[in-house]
């Protein structure tokens, strides 16, 4: 399944850091996906104005997939959405609260009608067509430290974990390469039988289930439990 962000070396490094216990036990996650789509984006493709074509379904899948990839499986979702300021059928802003299997709590907000630098497109430098913003859009908080992405800064106290003790950040070193190129090279290796898929069909299904749960919760106001495999 084509979730190309998993093929970014900085995501590989972030996953290694979390798995190695560098931030301790993951306790909280915060993800921001804010940007402003111009009017002509919708005019050239009127289907983008229709119900089901809002930023939850169109944009949030990659962010949700990364959260799962880095922090584990989500067991329940509570979400809300607001009507489009442009008068379209779909939402233009939504927020969700996740509970993870490891008992961590996560929040995510998405909007295609907010002027802001806090989105993966503007912070990750994956695509030169987007202006660069030296910000982060994901914060992952642990019992021993925290990690911000995509700047890959690891925050920790010194000798004592204590909010009165000095805290500092280390910019972690990682490789740099095009995740889309990496994804296609990996796809070829999977076809040859040399590698197992990084994003299997089951992984793609789990991410889609979570997106559908966000949609359902936003529409009904209910907490949605994510079905087990």
C-alpha cells in the first residue's frame, strides 16, 4: 500500500528511537495538519466539494498511518467536524482523540481552510512545490523524553526528570533521500521477492479503518471502537 511517508529516512530514524526507548513509554501524541487550499483546487474538480471528499478522507490518511506506525494501534476514537466555510457539502475542519492499545492518548486536527505552516507538506521538505516552513507538526511525548517531527529533535531533562530541571533538545542525525523513490525501489524489491512489504495490505486496511472511524464519530458524536483483526 502506498503510504510513502514510511519510506522517509527520518521516519525510519524516529521509529528506531521510539523502539529503543529513547523517550520511554509513549504517553501522548499530538498531530497538526493545517493548510489552506485555494478556491481553484475545488473548481477544477467539483467532486472535491461533495460529502466524503473533505480533508478527513482526502488528506488525513497519511498522518494517521504515521501515527499508527510510530505509536501503535488505536483502540477507540472520538471526533468532531465543522461545516465548510465555503459552503461545500463536506467538512473543512475536524479533530479526533485517540486511545492507543498502550494506553497513550493522541489528538489530531485537520483543516484545509486554515492559513498555517503546521502540516507535513510544509515542514518535511518532501516536495519542492510546497514552501518550506521550519516548524514541526507532530509531537510524541514519552515518560523519559519527547520527539518532534519532522525536525527530529529529542527533548530530555538532564540528570533528573523534573520540570524544574533544565531541559534541552538534540537534533538527531539521519539519512536523507526521496521517500517516493525509496517506495518505488522497495515495490520492485517486493515484486522480485527480495523484501516483505513495509506497508502490507493489512496495514493499509488498519489505517483505513481508523479514517472511517473518525468519519463515523464526527457524524454520530459517538465513541467508535476500532475492530480487531
